[in-house]
């Protein structure tokens, strides 16, 4: 399964939160803001971003196993740092079969993120 098939569930999850604005990488929503890694020049954009009533900015990523976990670590660390600067959190939504992989990476690399089953 690819990431797009999980995005609907991720959006439904985010809509249950008390959000002020929701952005997602689907045609129905505005795209989330993207960031460029100054070292690699890679553009990093979360799958979802939302702002809560207090003005906190949260980033959400669908966490899928990857052949190159280092890329995920870089991505999640950046999103986590950007969220904490805006009093928010990084939320990782892990589909069945991907949660243990996600937890291992988050713990091994000390990434500040909340992990949820999708």
C-alpha cells in the first residue's frame, strides 16, 4: 500500500482534533508548508499540518517502513524541531505492520514525536 491510501484515515484522525486550519497533501486541501534542508537541499513537507486554537502548529506524517531509514530520521527530526518552535508536536501515524519500525527509529534517534496506530 502506498502513502496516499492512508492519507484519508490520517485526515479523519486530524479532523477529530480541535483544529483551526488543516493542510494536507491531497487535492481537497491546501498543501502544508515545506522546508528545505540546507545541507542536502532536499525539500521536506509533512503529510498534514494543523493549527490548534492556542496557535500551536502540529505536523503529522504517515510513518511507513523505508529502505532508507536515515532519510526518515532526518525528516522527522526537522518536523519535530519545527513543531516544537511553534509550541506544537510531531504526530506519526503508523499503519498496521509499521508501528514497531517507527517506535524503534523514534527511540533510537531520540525524536520527540507521538506515535499513533492508524
